[in-house]
C-alpha cells in the first residue's frame, strides 16, 4: 500500500512528479503552448468582471493561497486577498456580488473553509473551489472549480496536495491572463514551457534525499528553527516551518527574510538553525546580506541555492542545490527539500510522521 516506502508521507513526497503531471494532463496541450482550465473558460465573463478575488483556506492550503495571490496579481493584474477561513467567517467581512471567492482545500471537508464559502455565497459572491477529494462537501457547494487530481493523500502532513494546489493556481492564473490579455505571449509561453518541465526538475531534487537525510541528523538537537524567504519563497518558508512543527514537534517559524531585523534576529545564536531560501532571483543580493547577519551571530545556515552557486555555499553551513527555474514557479521546486528535511528530522527523533499527535487529516470541527 505504501508502494515500498516506509511511510505514506515519503511515498507522497516522491509521487509529486507524477502528481503534477496528472494535474496538468488534459489541461496543457501536447505542444506545450496552451493551458485551458475548463472552469475558467466556462465562467470567464464572471471571473473577469470581478473587482477582486478573495482566497479562503486553512493551514497548508492557505500557504498555497499566498502563492496563488502572487501568481494571479502578477499574471492577471487582479487584486487578491488571502484570508484564513476561520478569521474571515467571524469578521463580518465586506463581500460584494462581483467578488470571486476561491476556496482551497485538500479534503474538501474543512469546517471553517466550508462555513466561509457559505457566508460568501449568501452575500452573492461567485465561488470557485480548488480541492482534491472528489465529491467532497466543498466542491458540492461551489459554483465551479478545478480538482487537483493528485490522488488520495494519506499522510496527515500535506505534501503532494500543496504542490497540486500551486500547479492548479498557476494554470488558473495563466488561463485567465490569456483571456484578459494581461500577459505578453512570450511570458505566457515561457511559463507554460517551464511548468511542463517542473516534474523532471522535482525528480532531480528527490535524488538528494539521502543527503538531506544525513543533514537532518545534525539538527535533531534543535528546539527552534527559523525559515526565511522573500517574494514567492516567503510562503514556502511558512510551509517548511509548518511541516517541521507538525511532525517533529520542533518549534519553527517562517518569516519574510527582510523582517528578520524587526525582531526575530534577537533569537539568533549558535543553537539556532536558519533555513534560508537563497536561490538566484531578484532578491538574491538582499538574502545574501541576511545570511551574513545570521553568520555574524553564529547562527547555523542551511541554504537552498541554485545549482552551481558558489557564493552562498561559502557562507552557509550547509547547502541544498535546486535546479534553476522561473521565479514564479520556484515554490514547486523549493518546497520539496523542505518536506524531506521535516520528514527526516522527525524520523531521527523517532516520531510518527504519518499520524502526528493531536492532528487529524481533515478538520471537520471548529
Ligand atoms: C498541514 C495540514 C493542515 C491542512 C489544513 C487544511 O500539513 O495538513 O494544515 O492543510 O487543515 O486542510 P484542507 O486542505 O483539507 O482544507
């Protein structure tokens, strides 16, 4: 059942190249130059007249929503807000009839997300669901939606559902941008072409699994971890931290790297491992100075770097190399080693990774 893997979580991490292909199948054409998410095409008038999108979700799905916001704003130039479903539903939120609410949920059963969309529906918003469990409650009450098609996720810590959600959000933003004419043809083609090679790039990262396992052994002593990233990598930092706390019970926080000096830097000492997403992107130089600040305070830096990086690797204590990709698709790549790191740290500590204490796979109560 676990397909030869010791745990569902590891199996699901390794399934991600296939899952992303399944998610794209029938939506990106064979020539790799057109993406069609049918729900977007069917409802394009309604979606394009929206004054804004509001994404509601919880936990890992909320992190996917933060990435979706950046994708939709950048490709479609439509303002997007991302809300914790639990906060949204109790805040008497301002919702207009021309708003589009996107609900993201792996299980399709999360009580807070369900209640948030019921509320938005009452106020006349159009509801788009992004779910995994076919026929679950959320897809049944939405106006339309797209399944992520990654297959059943058994491990309590969400892995392949996250990358599936980000893949669907990327396709949603591309399909809508094409309809709206808000993206140049060159950029549109460039993103689709790169999206189709992401599964192969993930396979490459999975080869470094033994190295990440080895690295994890060093950090089982830690009581705290910090994860830093900027731009598209900030939600990845949040997701990396959530994975670690859920299954290894080590306290971890994700931060936008530039916020470090506004508080978290006070925590840094020789006992503090800091995971920094420091790939070649627009923020590379700035992230580098964050790494220097951490090293000056004797913090331990584990850096995710672009293949062949020679600069960060001299500063960081440990490096994990990632294949080069477009900045907007980097979350699909950078999340993988963080899932593996959390998995191996938890295993080294003898924890039950598939069924962590106090957590349930679908949170159907408040
Ligand atoms: C994290 C995790 C949870 C879920 C959250 C939302 O690994 O599993 O944070 O992401 O409970 O669940 P869904 O996506 O089913 O609504």
